[in-house]
């Protein structure tokens, strides 16, 4: 572990029993409040994907917007938000995916991804991997190529990487 990631870990707050009893929530708001730490996270992800010719960064609702939009601005890539149903104002493509108990859906505006674009999918956390996998499906539906995934935090014990193709790079700044 580098000095840079050690400082980031210190700023991730554990919140017990949120959003329900038995869950230890990893809160990134103290990290976001520290400009140096936030820039470090962006630097680490940008460094990992430097030279990968990323055309578009897709940020997953809602904290993925924070990292994704900032990363897109710093790398001169376009930014595309992926949201829960009913949150985007124009025509959308939708993907429904299975959760442990039930299902959920994600949407992206139609024609957000130029066919053949190299796309980096960004979120704050990868847990079980379902949301990232569904987002990749939306990217492919629009003709994009998923070039990688970037996360601030990975909850490794939930094995979310196993839902993502092993041929596509996954980078997490810190792993618990």
C-alpha cells in the first residue's frame, strides 16, 4: 500500500448499521471534503488508464457522478450519467438486472455513446458488481467498448469483480 492510498483510507469513515442493521457503510464524504485526497483519487485512476484512449467516462448514480465528471474533465473525455429509471429527461435505453432479492434497472440517454467509443465506467464503490455489469450492458447496447472500470473503493469480500469480464481491467484505489 502506498502513502497515497494510506491517506485516502484514513478519510473513509465507517458508519455502522447504514442503510440497515448489520451493514458497515463506507462513507466517502470526508474524502470528498479534502481537496488533496480527492485529487489523489482522480490522479490514481487517471494514471491507471493513461494511454488507453478513453473517449467516454460513464458515471453511475449518484456518487459515480462526482468521480466520473471530474475525471472526464481532467482527461478531456465526454461524460455520460447512468441513472435509476425516470431521472433522465429524454428517451433512454434501460437494462434490468437481478439483485439478491428482486431486481433493479438503470437508464442512459439513447445515443449517449458513439459506436466504437472506448468507455471507462466509474463509481465510488464496487460491492457485488451488479450495477457495474448492468452499466456495461448499457454501454454495449449503444455500441461502445468497455475499456475498463474504476472505483474509489472495492469491497473485496463481496466478490464484485467476478461479475465483470476478466478480460476488462478493473482498478480500485483502495480495497477492503
